[in-house]
C-alpha cells in the first residue's frame, strides 16, 4: 500500500448511469493563525474537483478532470487541473492538459495531520509573510500551468514509475520530469520510497509560489527523495529536494530543503510533529546576480492535533515556530 502525503478528504458524490460515471469532491477549511506579535490572520482553504468517466470495457476508460482551489483563485487563476485521461487497468494511465507533473504526483511528502498544506504551497508561510527566501516543500514541481503529458504505469503492490513532458507556456521552453516509487506493503512494517528528477529549460520569470522570487536562468534541475515507514498507527517520513539553477539572473531561489515527520492515529485522534529546514543560495554560481549576496536558512517546527468530530468534519490545532517566529493556528475542515 502507498503511504499518503497527508490525510485527504475521502468523501464524494458519485453518480453512475450505464457506462458513464460522475464524481464530485469538495472540502474547505476555515480558522485563524496568530503569531507571537498577537497578529491574527484569518485562514481559509478549499478545493473542488469534478470528474467524468466513460467505461470502454472492464479494464479501460476515458475521463476528464477539472479542479479549482483557493490558491488558484488568489493568484487570479480559475483552474488548478483541467485535463483528459485514458486508463488501462492492466497497463497504466495517460493524462493530457493542465496538471502537475508525474514527479509531483508520485512524490512522498511529510506526515502532517494539520491542514496548513506543509506539503504543497504552505498556508503557514503565506500568512506569516516571512522576510526570507525559502523552499517551502519537499516534492519536486514544475508547476501546473503548462500543457503537459503524463504517462504512468499501473500502480502495483510493489511500485510505479512515470514520465512527464510539458511546454507551451511563457514560463519555460519545456520541462521533462521522471519519477519512480517502490513499495513494501507486507508485514508489520510497511514502506514506500520515491525518487523524482525534473529538468526545466530556460525558466523565464518562473515562480513556484507567491512567496518565492521569480527566477530566470539557462536551466533548472531538481532531485527529490522520499521515504515513508508505517508501523501499526505510526507513520514516519523523511524527504528532501535539491534545486539547482544554472546561470541565474536576479534573486536566487535554488538550494535545498529537507524534512522529517512523525504521526500517530488513535481512534478519532491524530497527532503529528514535522520539521523542515530550507537553505537557499548554496551554490554562488552566477556572475549575473544583480542583487545582494545572501544565504537564507529557515527552520520550521510544526506540531498538529486533529479530532474527527464526524466522518467528514475535522477539528484541528497547530503550533510551532518558523524562522524563530512562534505561531498558533486553529480551525475546522469539512467536506463531502
């Protein structure tokens, strides 16, 4: 079995008629985050995903996926995913359209039972507005705004591998991503391992998140590694991502992020402890840097607690420190 990045909403509306199947998932979170200066920030997060499938036979189907979330709307984008797909249960899956690369989708992140998105464009850094350059998460990414083709083998009990190619975007000439995942699903100790490689040619004003500087370089390379181990109700994970920009111009945003985390489930209760270290401007490899030289180290410690009030309503509390700034967050997440 694969060990998930974090607990996602598993509730959905399903409707099937003849060879057609329709599915709608939606969830949302509201709460507030307060830092050590007693500055309270309202936080909200939500996502909606609609899927439609047409079954050709017992093992093959076509489909289409559209999703939108709070992060996309805040960036004045009204699509997060929009792609068509073809699945063969005995071979694998192909996706074509606007979506994340196979490196992102098959990467392993860190255990976290809170809902601050520590594995994807964290709400924590957005709300704290750190005066730092940082790499916020460990899975590799080349964005989701370019036209992309993802090819992946079927997910077996032992693993999966895939490849992505993307282009037709203003942010880079093309991107090529590859990923493999290995699993050991038997016994008391279950394990999953991931390796992802990503190459982006001529990134031009490309930015991963709203709180990282846009980079322009000859090329960007990434390596991401992940390990998850599960023993009964315990999950331990560690992962890392290295980013290298060749011949960058302007602010630097490459470097290394590494993290580890531990979570435990007991009936309706879950707890987790996660640590992340981001280190940018490690290489000093460009003569074209127009801004000051700097070396930013950002350490983040995040402790989270979740209570499953009902099957689809969860209460959570999180607290910790990011770049020596204390914070506390509380909220509720619900969906169908």
